[in-house]
C-alpha cells in the first residue's frame, strides 16, 4: 500500500509510474491511496501504530522526524542514497541515521517588480535589502515573519538557532526587522499577515520583493497580468552564511510495514532520473535526484518561468546548514513568533524579550 499527499491532480503520471514498476516487478501489486493534505498527519499517526500500516508514505520532513523520534520508522540503509543530492540527504538525517528518502523539493526565489526599483540594484542579502529600502517606490516587502517557521529560517541564515537565540547576532537580525517596521519600510500588517497577503500586496504593486516558490508566478500571471509584465526573478535573499532555504517532501517506511524491501525499491524507482524529470516537467517542483538536477532542463531558460526554475535548482547547491526541526516545533514557532510581535511593537528591549524566549525554549 502506497499513500501520497494531495497528488490526485497528477493521477495519470502516478498510474503510469505504478504500471511501469509493476511490469518490471510482476510479483508486486501497488495499491495507491491519495490522502488530503489536511488529514495526512492524523491518518498516518493512526496507521503507523496499527498492525497493518501502508508500506510507503509521502510526508513532510517535520512529521517524519517526529515519527523517527518515536521509533515508528524503518531505518534506510545509507547505500541506497547514491542517486540523491548529498546535502538534501544530510538534511533528512536524525541522530546520524536516515529514516526517509526525499521525493521533491522547492526553494523560494525573489520575485520582484522592476518598475518600482527606482534604479536600485537587486539585493542578494537581507542587509542589502535594508540599505535600499528607503530609496524604493513602494514598501520593500511583507516578510510574513510571524508565519510558521519563517523567522527561524531567516535566523538560520545568520547562524542563529534556538540554542543561541538571545545572542548578539540574533538581536541584530530582530533589530533589522524592527527598524524596517518603525521606519515604515515594511507594512504594519507584517506582524500578523502571511504569504497569501504578501502575494496580494505584490499583485497590487504595494510591495516590491516577494519571496516564494516559482509556482506563484503562474498566480501572478493569471490574476495580475499588468504586474506580471513588470516582474522579474532573482535568487532568494541570504544572510551572513550565504546558504539557501528549501523545503522537501519525502517518503517513509513504517517499522511495522510488511513489505519494506518492495517499498524501498519503489521509492527509489519513483525518484530515479527519468521519473523525476517527468514529474518536474508536469509541476514546478525541484528534483532531488542529482542526475536530474544536472539535466539541461535545470540549466537553460528562455522565459520567466524557466528562469525561476533554473535559479531555484541552482540554490540547492548551497543549502548547508539546513534548519533543524524539533519534536515540539509548533510550540517553538509560537514562542518565536510572539517574540517577533513584541519586538516590532517595542513592548520591551529586544535583549530582554529574547532572553525570555531563550528561557521558554529551554524549558521545553
């Protein structure tokens, strides 16, 4: 049994791959079930605790890590990782061991409005963006720094983790956004709004830079064609470490699965060069198979969409160190995001607020 998350739109591709695998492995029959994204974690948790879980499950790395911590997943032998991007494999390890295999990745790019730049050079770092922000013809960006783990991902680009969140470097990063906020260089709604509102503001030409996956270009093209005509793309903003942020979807094999070897073989088949390339051409995802990433499809471009694809694929060459996730990640996100709001609203000194965050995270 094989579970995916919200892949029903690509049923022809999925059925084709399953049929090909079954032809090559006539002793194996795959039952594919597509699970709604909102139900994925709940149904997976119930299934892995049962005596008859699916053999291969598509999950996100955060929840996969939680299941690994609970001893619910089969350990993947290292010799089966040769076909993958090495940095991506390293990002999936838990305590030096591998309990999942990657399926596909995304890496945000900077989508920007050329007409509102006012002659300024495209920034490559957050620090450069801060310097040009007062000279732009609109708000620099709506950074959605209170949404999920956005702030933690930015901090990670400066070498800041939950273990040194009250360090001088961390204070500098928080102060950077506080200064942007107080000087009206980012919208006041920054303290509550998400990437969806940032997209709306970008399409309305109220912000200049919008950091998101290449798939958002289609939304801009369809819903704001006049803004799309002024749009270009560049690499995502980085911090002092110069690494890029990325997201993954992966496969896990429950420790109680009855067909582990077949599940592993099928996961490797789904992520081979040919199948990764075909999926990439159907979607806006990034392959995790290194040979696929080296294909001309990810090297050349002739329009904005393909330019975004090439930029985001190149970013996977520098993703170390990735953001580490913890078993109580949602609680951590809430504590950090509440601190962002307090700092931007000047409820106390940044140092005192972050010292309090450090204590709360330690108590977790």
